[in-house]
C-alpha cells in the first residue's frame, strides 16, 4: 500500500501570512491531486498535477509536483479566513483508486 | 446537476442491526467508490466499481457489501453493525469513460455520519 505523509498535521496562522503544506511518499505516483474539505461536506478537488516538476497556480494557491513524482507541496500566499479547512493530498499509482493522505487542518484567524 | 447524492445524512444504529447507505450520481461516471473517514485518519477505501456489474474490494472491506446494478447507483450495505463501523462514509464518482483515468478528479457526496451504539 502506497503511503502519503502530510505535514504539518495542524496549522494555525494569522490572516495575511504565507504557508506551505507538504505531501511526501517513497512511492512514485502517475498523478497527484489536492482536495479541500470543509466541515460537514465531502472533499472538493482543487488541482491535479501530472508531470514531474509541474507547477500550477489557482489564485493565491500554488501547487508543485516533485521532479521524481514522489512528493508535492501546496503554498498559500496571504491566507484568508476562507482558506480554513482540511487539505488532503491523494495519489494515483497505475489505475488503482486514489490513495489519500491524512490531511493538514488549516485554521486562518482574522 | 446534483452530482453525487448520499442518503441518509445521519443515522444511529444499534449493534447487530443492518442498513444500506444510498449513493447516486447523475454525471454518467463509470467509476464509483466508497470511503470511510475517521478523525485524523484520512480517507480509507472500502469498495469500488469500474462499471455496472463489476465491484472490487478496497483497503477495509470487512463488514460491508456493495452492488452496482446500474451506472447511477452504488449502495453500501452494512450487515451486523459494530461500534468499529462508527464513521463518516463518503461516496464518490469519477471518469466519464474517455481520456486518461488518472487525470480526472473525484466528485464526492456530502457524506453519511453513522454512529453504532
């Protein structure tokens, strides 16, 4: 079973600060996805990265896939209270279903 | 589009009771999945289906059963409920059947919170 380790597990920051969360594995993934989950709801897809070294931007969120396709990072610039939630990374290895990390719980305080 | 619809949203079961969690999608997706989410443990795959009539076990299938008689529906059956099955259950779907599977994200329902007492 491929494992995805996310860090940190919890993060509490002030509005306007920058932050980075990490998703690491010893396995190679054909693609990696990031989801955000709010209380009482299911996860919602933010981005899919496919190519090693790929960088994608979604407004203030920047996603990077590692060159070896074993890790990824999510950087948020000038965090806002609306960014609060559980951030999950998930990876595909072959055509088997997504494997999820345990998540990073982010709290942005106004 | 409704997306993925799960019912019920909440349920309390007594030990030994049975129930079916319903899941329906209207996006004509081929693939459907059941995950459970426990606090601090991420999402764990219970069962999945790549099309009508085809199902396969995930990481934690014990105590559950599924069926996929139509493209739209993928119910999850709990027989003889146990306290260890207290969790939040998410159904998801993906893949319209064309293109690269691993480029598609999952669409999740809003979950069923189950408590077994």
